[in-house]
C-alpha cells in the first residue's frame, strides 16, 4: 500500500525523501561498523593484557620464591645478595603487573558498562584496589628486604643475624599481603563473572567460570587467614578453579570477542535506563 503522503509529494520531493532514507541507513551501517571495530580493539586489548598477567606474574613471583629459603634467614639473605639483579628483575615484573591490572580494570569497565554501570564500576574498583594493595605490599617488602640484606649504615645497630632475620620476616609478611589483595581480586572476578553471565554478548559458561574462580580466591584468602595449615590444599583449589576460568575468558576475548549486536542492544537499553 502506498503512503498517502508519498502520493502528494512531487517526484523531486519523493526522490529527496528516498535519498534521506538511504543516507540514514548508510549512516547506521557505518556507525555499527565503527562500533564493531572499536569493540574488537577493546576485546583484543583486554585479552592481551590478561595473557600478559598469565606470563609475567608467575615469572615474577617465581623469582622471588626461588631466592627464599624457607625457615633459613642466613641462606635467604645470602641468596638475595648473590642474585640482587635477579631479585630486582622480579620487582620490575611485579611493578609491571600493577600497571597492567589498572589498565585492564579500565578496559573491562568500558566493555561491561552496558550490562550494569554500578556492577562494572564495582568490578573495576575492586581490581584497582587489588593493584594498589599489591603494589604497596609487594614493593614495600621487596625494598625493605634489599635494605636489610644490604646492611645500610644506620642498620649497624642490628647484628648481621638480626638483619637477615628481618629480610626473611619481610618475605614471609608478603605471603600474607597476597591474601589481602586476593580478597579484592576475588571480588572483581565474582562481579565480572556476574556481568558476563548477564550480558548476553559473552557465553554464560564463561561468566560462571569467572565467578567460580573468584570464589576460589575467597576460599584461599579466608581459609589461610583462619587456618594457615590449609595453605597447600587451598592453593590447589585456586589453581583448579581460577586458571580455567581466567584463561578461557582471556582466550575468548582475544580470539572470539563479544557479540556486537547484543552489545549494542545492551548499550541502547542502558542509555534509556541510565543504570
């Protein structure tokens, strides 16, 4: 059926109307293509940042742990003095992790903001808090350890044995600081998993695995704080729950990305509700 308005238009007016409709359709297609490109860059960046954490973090913490001799302060101090460059390399790796975590928090906030602005902000805030606590704790204990084993002039009031004991003390303290930032990290994973599950543009299974990883970190932090003897068993729980969820999420972002049409739909709904 022909629209009455169209019948009353002159041929030139009808031509202008059709041209306007074509232009509008073209603009919409161009905008969608632009959003698709931006989202792909965003998910690629998130995937690369996540994989960088998977590589850099184990290397950095591995360096630290390789130089610490459990229960032997003298051997630990000697090991760090003999490999100070390696110890500092581990510190640089940990500092890199802090930077990556902040960048990843920002990227994931933008990615999941259409699902829930409050939830996405909470997840980002928890990840930033994790990075801040990690930076303050890890770098402080590392620097304090180097000062203690270096025997700075003002530390001569302590005997060599006392300085070595201090070095091991700082390293043992770091193990508990890990449990503190682990709580913030657990919260960020649970919230991100919830956002992914609700999103529609990320598979629900990925969201469930991320949430499970978060609960694994919660179990480790609270469990070791309450009963240090459970540390070994809870570490296995974390590896079993966290590695699959986080790795699958990272690989999905890197190679698959998100469902663009569903992401745009979520963004439109969010713009109407402002929540």
